[in-house]
C-alpha cells in the first residue's frame, strides 16, 4: 500500500510493478494524483553534479560521485519514461546553467571546475565566460557561468498525469480522494470500510 500519488508514490508503484508484475499494489491519494508539489513545481529536471563541491566537502569524494551518478541514473530513467509516456510531458533537454552575479561568486565557479577535474568528471561541466553567458541569457548582472551537460525541463502536471495513466495501465489499484487517516499493520481499509485491495 502506497500513500500519496505524487511523483514518489507513482514512481514507486510503477517500479514495484516493473520488478514483479504479479504484485498487488494499491495507491491511495487524498486528493488527485499530482495535486501536491509534484503537479505544481518548476519542472526543472536536474541531478547533483552542480552540488559536487559541497557534497565532496561534506561527504567525501566517493560518496559525492556516487550521489551525482545516481542523480544521472534517475534522469536516464525519466528520459526513457518521457520517450514512451502515454502523453507528451514536454521533455526538453538543454543542460543546466549556473551563473555568478558578483565578483565574490566567480571563485566558486572556478572551484567547481577544479573539483570536477580532480575527480575525473570534468566532462560534466564547462566554464563559460561573460560573453557566452550573455548569449544564453542577457542579464546585465550575470558574469561567468558553468554549463552542465545534464538537465532538462518538463511539464509537471503532464508528468503526473502520464505516471497516473501508466500506473493504471500496469494494474495499480488507484484510490483517489482517499486520505489515509490511520496506520494499522496488516489492514487497508477506506474510511467508509471498503477494502483497498493492498
Ligand atoms: C514551488 C516548488 C517548486 C519546485 N520545483 C522543482 C523543480 O523545478 N524540480 C524538481 O525536481 N523539484 C522541484 N520541487 C520539488 C518537487 O516538487 C518535490 O520534490 C516532489 O514533487 C515531491 O514529490 P512527492 O510525491 O514526494 O510529494 P507530493 O507531490 O507532495 O505528493 C504527496 C501526495 O500525498 C498526498 N497525501 C498527503 N497526505 C496524505 C494522506 N494522509 N493520505 C493520502 N494521501 C496523502 C498529497 O495529496 C500529495 O498528492 C519543487 C517544489 C516546490 C514546492
């Protein structure tokens, strides 16, 4: 039984069905699928390469690389889903741009390049000078920038609807307008007493 029909719940339901199609998976959603942050967010798809210096400083190089690579794998899975989704989720791949807007921020960009080179993943990003940044986004306050290879945008409510449609097609038992009001091991009942099937 999965509680919540946002990206987390829907993706989990689909992953479970993919791994074991015979598994009975029920998903309850208090409102409609995508009614929470999943259907209302900025639609930016990105991983953790932009956070590499901070991750390396806090968790060490190996963990930082593992997290960044996991983020890339998640994007690969999303890209595959977008390519076969039951409706167009407006997937657009364009990389990610980080910019400095003050001299004090310039050093952080160089530091990110140095960290990537030290960890052998310099192909993930490229330092842009002010002219190259202006070609992409002509803001008078933008200075240098970092262009990351990974990153995309999509239409969040469309993704939620596509995941919902795929979940139904895979046989997930979906109960919308069904808030979880209590959690008791071994039971799964609707407030009106109906069995939820999970
Ligand atoms: C303004 C904003 C912009 C964002 N922009 C981005 C972005 O550009 N890129 C990005 O990657 N992330 C972004 N995020 C983060 C992203 O939206 C969330 O990480 C993601 O949607 C979380 O999904 P979720 O399924 O965990 O939660 P939710 O989408 O919140 O889903 C939880 C669901 O559980 C349901 N629920 C709650 N309580 C119960 C209950 N008792 N019983 C049954 N159902 C219940 C809710 O109705 C909801 O549908 C943004 C978030 C916000 C708020």
